[in-house]
C-alpha cells in the first residue's frame, strides 16, 4: 500500500513498518509505545488507509477509532491494487 500511495503522489507513513524495526512488538509495553506513537503521528495525516484483507487487529481497530475521533477520512481497502515498481 505504501508503494501504491507513492505512485499516486502521496507521502505515506506506516508505523507498523517503522516502529517494529526498533521496538519489540512482542513486549506488551513496547507494543503499546509503538501504537501510541503511531496514533500521535496520525494527527498530522490527511487521511488514513486501512488494508483489511487479512482481518483487523486490535491495533488497527484502535487506529481506525482514533482516526474517526480526529475526523480523518478512513479509506478501507479489502485488496491492495497491483501497482508498478518503477
């Protein structure tokens, strides 16, 4: 989805791809820290894209609820369209 967003001219941010590089997602305290940082960053976003093809995790559910509280548009993708890798 990040590649698709770039191809469409957007500047995507995927906290689950960034924070799990240096936060231990298996540690409940660190997982909560990563989720809370993503929620803070969301305040700067214009819209929130959610891929639900593999289901909705508790963290995703929190993100969707937070986006709605912030009155951010939430765009749901059940499948990710094929995009170019140019």
